[in-house]
C-alpha cells in the first residue's frame, strides 16, 4: 500500500476533493491535517494539532519524510531508545515510518509535513525532471540511523511556514501547492545552508521523564510559584541540566512555558465570567492583581476586563 492509498482509505478521501482537505486526526476533533497530494507519490499537509497524541500510522512505507515545525514540540524516538524533539523552526528528515502514536509534549503542534513515497512509479520521474535526488538523501539519512535534524536558512523557513499557513486556510490552488513544494524541495537539496545540523543532544528516557514530570507538576499547580532551583533539587539534577532538559522537551524555556500556561488558563477563566480578576490572578500564581493585569496585557495585547468583554460566554 502507498501512503496516498493509506490516507485515502483511512480518512475516506474522495478523488475530486479540494486541493487542501481538512482531516480530523484525533477523536476529540480538536486536531486536523490539511492534506494535499500535488503529485502522484508526493503528499504534503499542514499540521494543526491540539492534543498530546494522535493515532499512529499503522503501515510501513518506503519513503522519505520532511517534518518542519512552526510552533510546539513533536517527539521523535531514536533507535537507541533516546529522544529528540522537533521544535520551532527545526526540520526532521526521516526514512522510516515512526513507530507508535506521535507525542506532542505541549499538546500543541503546527507545521508542514512532506512525504515522498518511493513505491509510487511516478515519484521516480521527479528527480530527473527537477534535479531532486531523494534516493541519495534517503541513503545518507538511513546510514545516520534514519533521522536527521536540521535547521534550514531563514528564507526556507519562511517559505515552509507560508505553505503551511495557506494549506491550513484552504485558500490555495493545486498549481500553487505544486510550485511552492518543488521550490522548497529544490532549495533544500541544492543549498547546503538548508542542511546545517541542528544543535542539541538527545534526551535519555530518564531525562525525558524528569522534564515531563516537571511540566505536569507546574501545569497542575499554577497557583504555586515554583523555582528552577527547588525543582532541580527535587529531582536531584543541577538547575542548568533541568533547564536544558525542559527546553529540549517543550521547545521553550521553563519561564516561558510557565507564563504561557498561566496566561492561557487565565484567559479561559476570564471568559467564563464566574470569578473576579483578583481570584483569577491568585489561581494563576499572581498575588498582586496589578502585576497579573500587566502580564496579561503584554501576552494578549488587551487588559483582562477588556478580554472578558470580548470573550465572555464564547
């Protein structure tokens, strides 16, 4: 079975569908793929994930995939049992189908994914026509263990993010998808600057466990004021190590992750119109309502009461 057949059978896609098809990919229907097949054997989609995991692909495919992140974090398991994370502006190139359900530590992930299916006869004509040697790249990545993490140049990142946004908005033609996709693949393979290895070391299972437990602890106790020092002492690692583990897992520093959690939770509480702003400040770890109001305005661009006026009951 090809990747195209798998997607069409699994999600019951019709052949006359629009260029970018919105596909719910989790039971809660909060996560979507915006799928397109611009060429036979070449599939791409924008990821718009709002879950900690989505169902795994149940088949093995002879392919090469390109997973570019615009926001969030996606866990990638390595053959040696360690883990790396596709975080903002990183690209993961892989030559095997990921085993198990994809995991998203921040329960939020967006970006662009491209798959070249070598089992499709038509795919073999692309390299000759456009000078794209996927086979050579696939062989090199396979020798490296089946995964390569790279940080493309700024121009490539912007073009990839733009294609993902256009697919998500479903305001793009099949001709535009073909053009933008070939442009991305051409520059990826022909510009060495786009293949610079990303910095960062993999996390072991133990390091992943520590960072994951810290994330869960603070998310369940937003009213408390945790410090990196007390958390590192709790897990018997140095503060610098904990910061490193946390940033690799969640794709952002501890302080930024905590601020995001607090502000997003505060926004939900404000929209319910059930608690005072002072009570919400306390529930999200702010003892001073004035500091909470300032932090909220910086994050959302408007004061808490204005946010309530615009969003209450929605």
